[in-house]
């Protein structure tokens, strides 16, 4: 299949043991494999919709490589930031047990400065499923930089369906021909982003993405991620049923859909059997939801499902979207049919449903209400409960570690505030081992999605209107699906339950990029009051410092390290000292040619060193 699948380069499964101990400093359990990735994040110039623009690529690929690992693997991802602005990569849906240090958001990590590299080290502990990574700051996801994460079951644990004949990842998402910097400027200026210029499927415009598949009853697992900016999409494949089997790490009750609404940040796995004749290819469609279709026609992604022995091009009309312009309950009813398979095992051999969330007593309740954008101190902002979050320059987790007080406040309101909205670094105080109920109330006019890092939560209810205490009577206390991103319909609420068993500082945010960028997020700080190092890992050795802790920063980018060493050693022989470093850095991505870029880097180094010395 001519797909961008596993990166064969720069990936290496190392033997366990020694490597594990020395590189992860005892962070990984003996026996769990270590996988290495070397990523160079840079702009490439491409024209997905016919207009040339700067797109964020990883090792020159857009979308980025797929991280294909198995439960409990340790990942080491060395990220070189070759963008012209700071960078953080976040791993949506990866729970980072005891380890919010690797989450890649501003509450836990200082951004990697332009030109620097930083190595993420984490374990995909006790989880399975389909997720994706992306750059988390500065609206960069609007320019790409995303890629898939597959966490396979360990061999000893049964998967609740037969082994598919292949595995395909499909990224769908709305797209603008303006780059993320221009989009940012629009938001800063108080403008809305307006109608997207189109929908990309695997980084390509309409009809440009076509895969080769084998027909004759072969069955593929298709993992679909909405990596877009802010548009809900309806996904469907002409003449093919899609059997839903998994969402964001939970096996679902298996059901056929002819189409499914996939909201921003959500991931689903379907089994699709190539059961049509090969007289032609078939269309794959992702179209904008809840909009006037005749005005939004261009916001439709089309790919081609290409049977390997197909005798003709895909033909006929694109498969129809749901006909529900006047039926706002269709999508919500469809969402309610997505349920947990309580008898299937997932990361562990015991059935998913053995965690009986419906019987646990709730200890903390947060009713979080969003509102349409407002102006606060002359700035266009979005809010939750009247708070528009401003990330402090010192990451919250780091401030706690070094007892820096006054960086943020632990006073996020449990219900919507009366009075004028304000900008604040206000955070939720999560009780370790507590059981939290969060109700999202969407007072805006479009579908929102909310995501919680570090956890999977149970989606127990959603309905139109205002949530009240009696709404609890409608909750699904048995097989609500556990996931990390849920939609909240306009004028409606969604309730989730989550067991706060993961110590750390965890981002709770709107996944819609525009609302997130303008302040619709907060963090949940989960602290174990007991003094122990057993429930949270220590900060990694390479932790970056910034804000109030800037002066602790010892590390210098590998690119420039040799200059400092040369200076300290008072040696002028830069070639000897610099070269191994530079070559090591570049050569680590095995088959990447040591081309002109390295020569330029070295020349820059010499020039810089000349000035420095
Ligand atoms: C940067 O990359 C070099 C080698 O490629 C590595 O030795 C170093 O640990 C990396 N720096 C950080 C902070 O991860
Ligand atoms: C749920 O999982 C079990 C165990 O793997 C499987 O046998 C069953 O078919 C699944 N049920 C549905 C409805 O998907
Ligand atoms: C992921 O790796 C497993 C082996 O570990 C392999 O069977 C599977 O085909 C790979 N998946 C993809 C999408 O490359
Ligand atoms: C696949 O897309 C390319 C353009 O990206 C086009 O040239 C080619 O004809 C397409 N193939 C099929 C089978 O549609
Ligand atoms: C789903 O649809 C396929 C046909 O495309 C059918 O063979 C299968 O039995 C259906 N499965 C369920 C659970 O309805
Ligand atoms: C193949 O399927 C299409 C529609 O699915 C049908 O119109 C056509 O007659 C079929 N051709 C053959 C040779 O079965
Ligand atoms: C959709 O937009 C078209 C073109 O502006 C307009 O004629 C039509 O009335 C709109 N439909 C609805 C349902 O608003
Ligand atoms: C945060 O919650 C804990 C209980 O989980 C409590 O002991 C502590 O006082 C709270 N802190 C603040 C600032 O409210
Ligand atoms: C937003 O809240 C106001 C006041 O509670 C209410 O009148 C209005 O209907 C709500 N709008 C939506 C879309 O929920
Ligand atoms: C945890 O604390 C214990 C006792 O203070 C100490 O012996 C041990 O080395 C610590 N472990 C780690 C990983 O820091």
C-alpha cells in the first residue's frame, strides 16, 4: 500500500536492560522494550489546496510518522526544533502515568527554543488504542506537525475481533491556506477564522489521497483522527459499512455505521471489509457538519479507496451526509450509541468493565460553562466559568517543584462565576484518588470538544438544555465509553466522570484550536499529600527551565554545545571537538543524508565560534 506508514528510518527497538537503565535512569520496568525516534521538526513548502504555504513536517513528512508501539513500551523521542519559534509536542491520549513532565504543554514544560533539541522519555503504561501527537502551542497544529500513535495490545491479551489484514491511519481536518501565524494574528485582532478553505485527508486536498487495497473480502482497521482546527466532520465511505471497534483506547460495542460524526481531536477505529466488487474505486468523504452545505461545499474532504484490481475510477455522487438540518438530535443520538464493551479486555487481561465507575462516590463536582468570545481588557478572549486562562511563564508543575509561590492560583471556580469575566492563571485543585464529575455546558453556537490530559474519563451523559442535578438520573452508569476527548453540542451539556489516580498537573482544554488559543483551558493539579516518591517520577535530568527558573538552565542545544566546550577548554580545534557532536546529532536519523544542511550548520558553528572566541 502506498501509504505513509511506519517510519523505517530513525526507529530502533533496543535490547532491554542496560540501555533501559542507563538512558531512562531506572525509569522503565525491566523487560519493557525501548523505542527510539529522532525527529527533526521543520517547515516544508507545499500546496495541499493548490496554494503554496509553510507546513510543519517531521523528518520532511506531512503528516508526520506513525508511532507504532505496544502497551508498556518506553519511548525516547529526540525532537529537534528547526522551526523559527518555540515548540512543544503533546501526545493526546497518552496517559503518562506518574509523569506529567513529558506531557508537552505549557503547564508542565518550558517550550523548546528554536534551534534546540529536547528528548521526551515516557512509557505507554497500561493502555492501548489510537491517538495522535501534535505541536501544542502557538496554534501550530493549524500548520500540521501531527501524526498517529498506535498502541497495540500485548500478545498475551486477546483483541475482541480477528486480526485485520492491514492497518490504515487517516487524518481528517479542516484547513486554511493562511498559515498559523496569520491565523494567530486574526484571533489576536479579534476576528474569527471564518470558513476553512477545505478539508485535508492525510495532508492532501480533494481526490488526491488514494490508497491501494486488496479486495476479496479483506478487512482493514482504519483509524480516523480529526486533527483539524475547529470543524466537526462527518466521515463515510461509499458503499461500505464501517464497524466501530475502538475509540481513544477503549474497545466499543461493535456496531456498523454508514457514517459517523468525528469532532475535533477525536479518534475512532473501524473495521472495513472490502466487500464491494472491483468494478470501480470508492469515495471516502469527510464533510463539515451543522453548516449550510451549499455555502460550505468547499469544506469537504474526498479521498479514493482504491481496490488493487479495480477496473475503473470511483464514480457516482459522493455518499450523502446525514439529512438532519432540522433534526438536532440525530448526531447526539448517534453519539449515545457509542458504548463500552464491558466484557472485552484491553491493556490488562481483566475486562474493561471490571472498573465499575457507576458505583463510585463522586468527591468533587465542576460545572464548566463556556460562553461565546468576549472582550476582556481590550482583548478578544474565550472563557470557562468566566475565567480566561493565561499560561504563566513558569510551568505550574515546575513552580511546585521549586516552591515558587504566586505563579498560579488553585481557585478555579466550581460553577460559572457571576460578574465580569477575567484573565487569570487559575487552576483546579484535584484531590488525589478522588472521583471527579465534570459537566461541560456549551453556551456557544458551535460544537465544542474538551480534552483531559493524563486520563481517560467516562462519558456518562449528554443532552440539550441546561444541566441540573436531576440530569444525573439520566446518566449511563454501566457502559459509558472511557475516552479522552468528548464533544459538547451547542446549547447542551456533556457529563464525564474521572478517577484522579494519576499525580501531576494535567491540562483540561477545548480541543478546538481557536477557543483554546484564546483562553478556554485550565489545569487540574493532582497532588499526593503523602510525602513519597512512589506516586510521581522526579523531573527528568534534561528538564528545561524558563520563567522564574530561567537561571537554572544549564543545558545548551547540542548544536552549540561544542562552542562552549571549546571555549572552556581554551582550545581552538573546533573541528575535532565539534564534528563528532554534529555528526552524531545528524547521523542518528540513520538514512538522512549528511547533506548541505549539515555543511551550513557547521559553517554557522565556525562563524559563531569565531565571534565567541
Ligand atoms: C539533543 O540531542 C543530542 C544528540 O542528538 C542528545 O545527546 C541530547 O541529549 C539531546 N538533548 C536533550 C536536552 O534532549
Ligand atoms: C465484546 O467483547 C467480547 C470479548 O472480546 C467479544 O466476544 C464480544 O463480541 C464483544 N461484543 C460486542 C457487542 O462487540
Ligand atoms: C505495527 O507493528 C506491528 C508489529 O509490532 C505490526 O504487526 C503492525 O503491522 C504495525 N502497524 C502498522 C500500522 O505499521
Ligand atoms: C491518485 O492521486 C494522484 C494525484 O495525487 C493522481 O495522479 C492519480 O491518478 C490518483 N489515482 C487514482 C487511482 O485515483
Ligand atoms: C456489519 O456489516 C457487515 C457488512 O458490511 C456485515 O457483514 C456484518 O455482519 C455487520 N456487523 C454487525 C455487527 O452488524
Ligand atoms: C458492482 O457493484 C456495482 C454497485 O455496487 C453494481 O452497479 C455493478 O453492477 C456490480 N458489477 C458487477 C460485475 O457485479
Ligand atoms: C444556505 O445558503 C444558501 C445560499 O446562501 C441559501 O439560499 C439557503 O437558504 C441557505 N439554507 C439554509 C437552510 O439556511
Ligand atoms: C487542595 O485540596 C487539598 C485536598 O485534596 C486540600 O488539602 C488543600 O488545602 C487544597 N488547597 C487549596 C489551595 O485549596
Ligand atoms: C446561554 O445562556 C443564556 C443564559 O443562561 C441562555 O439564555 C441561552 O439560551 C444560552 N444559549 C445557549 C446556546 O446555550
Ligand atoms: C525514593 O525515596 C527513597 C527513600 O527516601 C530512596 O531510597 C529512593 O532512592 C527514592 N527513589 C527514587 C527513584 O528517587
